[in-house]
C-alpha cells in the first residue's frame, strides 16, 4: 500500500510538472519552465530511487528534499555569495540586515577557500573577545571549516544569547592558532557615530575642528541616521571631515548611494554594475543634496572594509580625489540581489560585478590606500590608533 501511494505521488509530480510545461509551451509565456532540450530524467530517476529504496522511508521529508536539491544546484556555482535560504533561514538573514539578531556579532566571508572574518561589529561580543578583520577561522567548536559554506558557518556560530561558541582562530602575527571563547548576546548593530576632533596640522592652525564620522554598517536605517547626523555636523564648528569605514562589512548598495549623495555633485557616478558581455551596464549616480561637498576630507579603510564601504570610498576618491588612508580593503566586488520565492524562501544571487567610477574591478584585490598605515599587535594591545593619527595629521595640512 505504501509503495502504491509513493508511485501515485511521483505520478502526480510528473503530471504537474508536465502540465506546467505544456501550458507554458502553448502560451509561449512561462518564466519557470525549463528549456525544451533540458533533460530532467536523471533528477527524477534519483528522486524515484530515494523514494523506493531509502532504508528509513518514514524519515523522508519531501519539502527538505526539494530544498536540498535547490541548495545543491546553487552550491554547484562555486560562488560563496550566491545562496539559497529556506523560509527559516530567510527570516534569519532579514533580521541580520535589519540590524538586530542573536549571536557574536561579526561578518564572515570566504577568501581563497578559507573562512575569514571580514569585520567584528561595533560593541559586540566578537569585538570584545578580540576578534579582528582578517582572522582565519579554522574550527567552530569541533567542526573544521574546510569546504564549509558561509551559511553553514553562520548557523554554527549563531545561537541563543548567553550560550558560548569556541572559535579556533589563526592570525598572521601568530605562530600557532588560538581558541577564543565568545558568549553570544543580542546584537544591535549601530549605523554610525560622530564626534568633533581637533586638528594638529600646521596649516590647519589652532582650534580647527574635524568631524570624525564612523560608519559601522549600511543597514536599512543608515540613510535616516546619516541624515540626522549630517544636520548636526552642518550646525557644528567642523570645517573638515574624516570618514572612517574601517571594519564596515557593507550592506545595502542603495544606502551607499544615498550617503555618497551628501559628498558628491548630483549626477556624478557612484558605482557601475557590470552584468557581463551580454547585458548593458547600469550606472548608479549621486542623487543627494551635496551639502557636505565642500568639506576637505580623508577616508579610513582596513581589510574589514568591504562591499558598500568599498563602493563609497572608491566613489569619493575617483570623483573628488579624496585620499584613502589605512590598509588594503577586503575586495568584495560583486552585487547580490535578494529574490523572494513562492513559499517564503529566498535566493540571494550574484547578478553583477561592480566597478568603480573609473571602471576598476576590485574583486579579490581590494582598494589600495593612497597612504598605507598598518595596525600592529602592539597597537591593538595598547589601544593606539596610528591610522586615525595619520588621518588627523594629513587633514590638518589640507586647505
């Protein structure tokens, strides 16, 4: 009886699939139908054998089989940024970009096949535990990270507040890897902060004020927060700006475009999306009020500056010649689009590479600073910041 039911189920799937294909073929409008020459017989052959021969048929979850098939298809692309999220994972991802979730608070990526910290987020357990941009994660608890996907790593690292996760980390300055135990917490990612600093440059003179703006993340609310902050800066005695994008792992491209509009003339190119040889490039331009255009400024980046941070930094350098100070940025130059699927699942898919306004691709290369200043192990331990010190020095000499 069970066998008959399974045969009927497979038959229904064939009928639904075939009917959809025929309807699409007859109306010539079927965006989800496969090409006519695509042979799905191998897939259905494997599906049928699982249904018939798996040792524990009661454990078979049809929905999970479908999700697994989609995940396998996506993973075969070999792109760590193209990802399938089932409905539960989709909810978690959307919580991340909204700026509140439970975990340790760091952005991770895969570079040269190795799981790596892009940046710990401000005020999070990861930052307090001493995690730094560029740290390579060898093991998560007892799980080795060789060949792990970003989403698998996120699932292992994330957990309820108050619980702990042990990361085995290797850093270039160390001879051996170290275990770092981090207690998870509710993570609330701030958008930015700003304060007034005093200039120390000879040309700047005594009493000249600098607006030091630190952007932590390009989240949904970043444009609103930046607008409120900009109003305060414009009313302040600040005459120059230091824009700190260090350890900012990125976020929404549109938020980078919004913020660029405060510093660029309307119509200047912020970023170019390159969809490949078969499609026309899309150019994103500054559309803001340019109220911060006349402020002399410098930009700080490090190897934790990625994605939207690199877009903003390159836009200001290419259009205004603004100097970048610090270390080579991470080099994430691809563009992802979040596509909702019919059951609440999501597909985050790489749709393009982005180019700087001058047409440079920075994928896996990063942005090279105009003035290179590295942070040493001692600098971190002594809480020194030679990169910010250099920025204050350079901007103090600007007219």
